[in-house]
């Protein structure tokens, strides 16, 4: 019998540029049952996209599949974002039996993709860290390997091209020396400060990269790391409560350069450098040169599909159209979940990949635990965003156009304002197979609050999207691509309401952001919660927003859960001590 993937992919019409792991049977999954044309942004599955895992759900029949009161599993994971899938696959690789329940039709959440008229569009970011073949921070490579998967990737020669006020243009080259030379050429008087700031980032990054990355909530592992790498662990402990903006100000005086560091951090955290944890900034500002930014051939959604397929091959399950509405508690312990159709599933542990606001505001019906009150005191929901996904004629791009751009035209004060700055990715610069010949994809997003988009009639809503899209086109025409308007052949606009609906994220939020100035990462909760048996994973857990960050959160979560269900070593006495200490530390933030 051929392997499962081969059997499921047998009827495929294979396109050469698409990796084996992302090839699907030609089933009109989204056309038959997917939400279409909501708010003009029709997030649907690839028409030909039916992961091995989907077949499991369909065999079982109906929403979420399965019968009454199924289980017990070792773990149920609510949601199949990258955080949830990494937790699930890591557990499955350790021998656990896992059930992933996904509300939508395909895996990936913010990291999914969909297809329209020959274009493959990433839903969220196209800037992918964690795909290299060296070091310990290549977490996407490691997560795929754990379930026997590998994706072909295309190296991006640059990370991002900044287009900033005062016509400041900085290209972040893949080669560190080239980037530093470029930055120093713009700020020669700050050469020493630039070197000192980025050197500090490297000290932190090298410490991170030297550790075996597992759960910081598991004492046996943590003490072993401290014993084996004391200097690196102490370096990380020292920088844990610090922010990038404070460190930058120790070395740099030029206000424009400090604004540039703000923009560097804004990409990482949607806040300025003074609010961005130094560990997170270091991770991103160095890994782009160490592991590099690499684009997975065929689209970002291929990562989730590969993980979901690998999960099923390991004997676990994923079910779609499975909308979890309740976490079931028994004597204060999480023992299972209930779907909107009343079906129940039981497990030794429950892991929520929904945001903490959804997990504790909607899925757990009890009063908000003290710890979550503390989280909400320290973090608010970051605004949502507007995304514009356009198919354009290739002729509109000047030769040599970079893949990723960040645009803030006239005024540094607009950096964090709604619609202030523009993120633009052109993934077809790296992978032309994503668009019909002679075309490119422009994927743009800009921050926007949901309040701006509520209470409108259908007509007003559509008109507003048109007005905002035209304004973005005007700005891009002025800055980068004259004639853009006339080159657009396909236009989709997603509003904060679209993201709330299709990504199931509270108010469509991009993730948590600190309410004020945080103490670095100190206040960010890990994976355990104050409810026994209930864990969280994803961007409202340490270390926060970002695909690579949620992948780390998945790895940490799986390790802690595996220890709790007896698949990894554990010491109950040390556990109680460390978990108590970490809870106390968070209250200091
Ligand atoms: N929001 C974006 O579009 C966007 C853009 C760029 C990057 N990213 C990155 O992606 C990361 C998010 O990853 P993540 O793993 O935290 O989560 P995610 O939001 O990507 O995925 C969560 C998944 O859980 C599902 N879900 C939520 N509630 C559910 C319920 N009650 N029942 C069943 N399924 C449910 C959702 O449908 C979704 O598939 C962020 O850190 C962000 O930086 C996001
Ligand atoms: C226990 C305790 C407490 C302590 C002790 C000490 C120690 C040992 C410590 C340790 C630590 C650690 C390990 C840590 C780790 C960390 C990590 C890994 C982190 C990571 C992070 C990451 C991140 C943040 C990322 C992010 C990213 C992002 C967000 C991205 C984005 C992108 C976008 C938005 C796109 C853009 C676009 C354009 C430009 C176009």
C-alpha cells in the first residue's frame, strides 16, 4: 500500500513548482461549502485543496465529524494556526494521540492561503523566519521535520526595503555587513552607536541560538540549560525584562536613527522600540541575517498543510468546520470541549490556539482567573488591519524590485497611527508560480481598528473599502509604482471585520500589545493557565506575535503537556516551585 499522502494525492494534477506536501486532490471544497465573497474578501480554500486531514473529517461526517462524546485523546487542540499545529505535531511526534479542531475549512489560520483566478494569495505575512538549515532557531524546519516533512524554500536576498520620511531609504540586505554598511552610510556620525546596538542584539541572538529550545516552564530542562550554558542563560535572564528602545538610547543619540529603530521594531511588534522586548527584537534583527528570510515554494499556506498532513500520518486527527464553543471543566479541570452543534470530545489536556481573549472570554465560561486579569492589565488587543491583495500586470514593477517593503512617507509620528504605514510584500518576486505568467501579487496591509468598520450598511462598507483602497493605490503610485491603478487585474480587500470572521480573532486583532511600557517579556504568560489541564498556545503567549514566535510557543507547549501526561520527564515538586516563581515574576511586571 503506498503511503497515505501518496494515496490521497494520487488524483492530482501536479504542477512542477508546487512541493509534494502542498499538493491536494482536485476537490471543490470551498466552492461547495466555503464562505464566499464576504465583504469582497473571499477567503476560501484552494479549490483543489483537500489535505489528508480533511478526508478524516469528511469520513466522520458533518461539522467537526465524529459522534457523541469521543475520546479520550491525550490532547485536544482548539484551532490550527501555526501555534496550534506545531503543538499538535510535536505531541504526535512524541507518541501522543491528538485531535485538532478547526473552525474553518483549511488549516493555518493567519498563515493560510487561498487561490483566485490562478493567483495564490497568502492570508497573512509572507516574511518567513525559521526556515534555515542551521542553528537552533530554525523552528519551522524543525517542526516540519518532526513529522517527516520538508519544504523547498527560496532565499530572499533582502528582508525589507524601508521607504521612510525625508526620503530615507534603507535596504536590509541578507548579508549583515552589507546592511550595516548601508545604515552607516546614512548615519556616518552614529557608526559606533549602530555597531554597539546591533552587537548587543547579536549577543542575545547567539545565546538564544545556542540553547536547545523547549519549555521554560519545565524545571528539569531549564536547570539543565542553566548548568550547560550558564553564561547564555544569564544573558537571556538579564535582557528578559528589557526593551529595545532603552538599549538603543544607550548607544544612539540621532533622533532620526532612533525613529528608524522604531520602524525596525514596529514590524516585529506593531509598537515602537521602547515597547518592544529586546529578546524579540534581537531574534528578528539577527536571524534575518543568520538563517535569512526564505519563502516556501507554493505559498505560506503550504506550511500548515504539510504539518496537518504529517499529523495525520502520525496517527492523530484534524477536523474542520469544528467550531469549539466551550471548554468542558470537571472539578475545575479541563477535560474536553463542546462544539457549536453540541458534540463533545474528551482528552487528558486541552490546548487553546484561540487568542487569550477568546479562550477566557468565550470558551471558558467561568469567572476570569486572576492571572488573566493580570494579562489583560498588561496587554491590550493590538488593532486589526486592512489587507489588500491585488493581482497586477508585471510591467508595473521596475526591474529589480525587492520582495518586501515598508512605507511611511512624510511624518514619523504616523508610524503607529491607523493607516499610517504600509507593509507591502510581492511574493511573486521570489516565486513566480503564485501568479499567472506576466503577473505579480501585491499583498499590502496597514493597521486599522474594528470600530472604524462597524455600524455601516452593506453599501457604505463596500464604498469605504473602495475609498481606502484607492488612497493606498495613490500612495503607492506616488512612492513606488506609477501607473499602479491601471495595472490591477484582480482586487480583494479584507477589513478588520473580515479578519474577525475568518481568522476567528477577537475584534480581528493582530495579537497582544503592551498597554504601556512593558518590562520586556516578563509579563507574557507561557502555556500553562490557572485552570488545570488547560493550556494556551499562539501569539497571546510568550514570546508573542510572529509566525516563528508562535512556532516556539507550540514547541514549549508540547513539551510542558508531554511532561504532564507522562511522555517526558517531570518533577512535581520542582514544577510547583518553578510555576509558582514564574507566576510571581509576572506580577512584578
Ligand atoms: N492576523 C494575521 O493575518 C497575520 C498576519 C501576519 C502574520 N500573522 C501571524 O500569525 C500568528 C498567529 O498564529 P497563531 O498560531 O497564534 O493563531 P492563528 O490566529 O493564526 O490561528 C488560530 C486558529 O484557531 C482557529 N480557531 C479560533 N477559535 C476557534 C474555535 N473556537 N474553534 C475552532 N477553531 C478556532 C482559527 O480559525 C485559526 O485557524 C500571529 O502571531 C501573527 O504574527 C498574522
Ligand atoms: C525562566 C525564565 C523566566 C528565564 C530564564 C532565562 C532564559 C533561559 C530565557 C530564555 C528565553 C528564550 C529561550 C526566549 C526565546 C525567545 C524567542 C524564540 C523569541 C522569538 C521571537 C520572534 C518574534 C518576535 C518574531 C516576530 C516576527 C514578526 C512579527 C514578523 C512579522 C512580519 C511582518 C509583519 C511582515 C512585515 C512585512 C513587510 C515589511 C512587508
